[in-house]
C-alpha cells in the first residue's frame, strides 16, 4: 500500500458554509484528473479516542441517547475535546475513560488510528486498550447525564454486534482491530 504524494483532485476554491464549536462544514470546488469539475462537502472535526476497557473477560460499555438517530445504543467509551484539538490522544483516552465510566487504567495500549467516515469527514480516532482497571466515580458532562455504564462478557459484546444491538461503527471497528491483532 502506498500513500499518494500528490492529490488526485485539485482544489480550486473552498468556503466555510457552517461552523459551530464541534465542527466546520466547507464546500470545495474541485477539478478531477480528467479536468472535469465537481464539488465536495467536507465536515472538519477533531479526532477522538475510543477506549476498550477490558478486565477479567469483561468489556465496559456505555449506553446513551444519540440524538441524530433518535435512539439509545451501547458503545465503547469515546470522546474528543473540541476546545483542545491538539491534546495528546493518550491523555484524552484516559480522561474520557474516567469521565464516562469512572474507571482508571494502569496500562493503556495504543492499538491504531482509523478514520470515522473519510468520504466526507476529516475526523479520525485513536483506539486504546485499557488494562488494570480500577473503579472510581464517573465525571460526566451535562450532555452525558443519561449515560449508563456496564460491563459485559466479551462473547456477549460480540453477539450484540452480530445481532445489530451495537450499531456504533467506531466500536465495531475497534473491537475488530483488536481481534485482528490478537488482543481480544
């Protein structure tokens, strides 16, 4: 696999069409290699961390209401600091784990970096495996007041994915990557 050193698509112009503290949406006018014109809508968001808290064959998940899809879903602890986009991903992962579950980990192993939806967004995420877990008090933000945290056996989590109970792509990808690397 090679990484391209020059873009296949040339950006002719770019303008911000929407912006808030969590994201910026821009529209780029582009030219393809054959000279044909086009546009791209790009969502710019800071990277986030996904944490796989694993202890004694149990994975700690969180469940919360996800407004865009109007439902409650189980997922791995995850989050970003849009106000501090340059934060060290390990520091972010440790903080998000503590904030959402109350857990702290003696060991955090970086498993990899993936992109959330690179067809339209710049956002990626770092995946961490957390071991040596110790319980504490969750420190949730107001937007997480409905969050629930619970530990499930690994096989139950995999069944939840297979049966469509867990629908979060970052959770599914993180656990898949751990399995491919022999860490789960």
